[in-house]
């Protein structure tokens, strides 16, 4: 019996799933949205995506090379960041903009805080918000050969009529990856079926957002109005692919629900009362900053430690 026992440090059970496996599946799940974006906006969209991904991977490689750290680009996390950033850009931006955004996302948001697992916010969204603040005119220019009007959400905010069907299929103005609700949800289903993400964060995000619109949107239970907000503005892309980021989202079950509700309320506030028709990116960034506080109040009490003991230890 003694010969059958092995002594080793924990963990004693290890999953065969690696970071690279997860990131590769995320890339695969994003391909439908990327494909629709390239089909809709043409070769310009493809160039933006390639530049964004290549810049993100190269930035991480050069930084680790100069800092004499282990090269981690094989885990594909930098490629995912670059792809997500590219999908959040208009196809009309100049070629240098995705490069600047990717360098900021990887270098400032990710690597300077310790690399993968240490970043305090989603790197892709950090890069996008940096570009929106620094180059607002370029980041809100959606005029192409095929589309000359505003985005559907901007038109909806201005009181104009919009087509829900084009918002669902993706043949409309917008950023490269946000236009097709069908493509985004199809990719999200892959991650849900594989168990890479669950519905606690996106579900509570979407439900709380809809409830906010019903209460404060001024249209009540209006199916067309609610559908337009759900299908447009990158809500689905943010809810399924960026709000669920392992590093910058809560780890507790209660925390995930609270986090999702906060995102839904913030997005509703930005869209209904803000000057912009969008709001997903900044809502998730603010939610990321609140994660430590959320986890502080939702972490379960360790078994065997009474509440009084914890209070005494803090004192």
C-alpha cells in the first residue's frame, strides 16, 4: 500500500487545457465576425486586422526579448488582443492607428503590469479607449464607398428609422467586427459549448441592459427599439468576448452576476443619457476597475474560520 502512495505538492489534478488551447478557440470563435467584416468592408478591413494582430504579437515579443523574459507569444493571448482590437476599429482608419493601439494595449495595459494574468483591464478595450480619446475623429469615421450615413445606433439616437435585419446580418456601417449579430452569437456559442465561457456574465449583462432600456429608454417595451440596441454598437461582441475575459472579470459566481449587472447599467446610462450612441467599451473598462471591490465582498468565507475571527484578524 505504501508503495502506491505518491507525495507531491498541489495541485494534484491538472487539466490538459492550456492557455494556448483556450486562445486558439477564441480566435476560431471570432472568425465568423471577422469574415463578415471583411466581406462587408473589403480589403481595408483585412489590412487593419492583420496589422493589429501582427503589431500586438511583435510588441510582446520585442518587450520580452529586451527584458530578458520568457517568450510567451506562443500562448496566442497577444494575437487575441490584436484581433479583438482590430474588430473594434472602423475600416476607414489609417494604417498606423491599429499599430499604435496594439502597442498601447500590449505594452502599457498588459506587459508593464506583469504580463498575462496581471493586467487590470482588458488590453484590447484599453487600446480602443486610448484611441477613441486620442483620435476621436478617426475612430468615429464610418464613411466608406458602401456606407455614407451614420451607424444604426447613431441614427436611432437621432430619431431616424433603421433596419433591424441589416443590423442582425451585418451589412451596415460600424466597426469591423460589431456589425453582424448572427456571426458574433455563432462564435459565442462555440465558446459556450466548449465550456470556455458561461452565460453568467453575458446573460446578466444583457438582461440588466434590457431592463434599463425599458425603464429609462423612453420607449417602454418596444421590440424594435430593444432589438436595435441589442444588435448594434458592439454589445454582443463586448458581452461575450471582452466582458468574459478571465483576468479582468470576477472569479466568484455572485461576483459575475454583480459585474454583469453593473455593465448593463453603465452601458444603458452611456447610451440613453450620454452624448455618444455607444458605451460598451467604457462600461467594461469601468467594470474591470471595480472587480477587486466586487471580489472583496463576494469571496466565500474559508471553512472553519468564524466571522468573529476574521474581524479580529483584520483589527
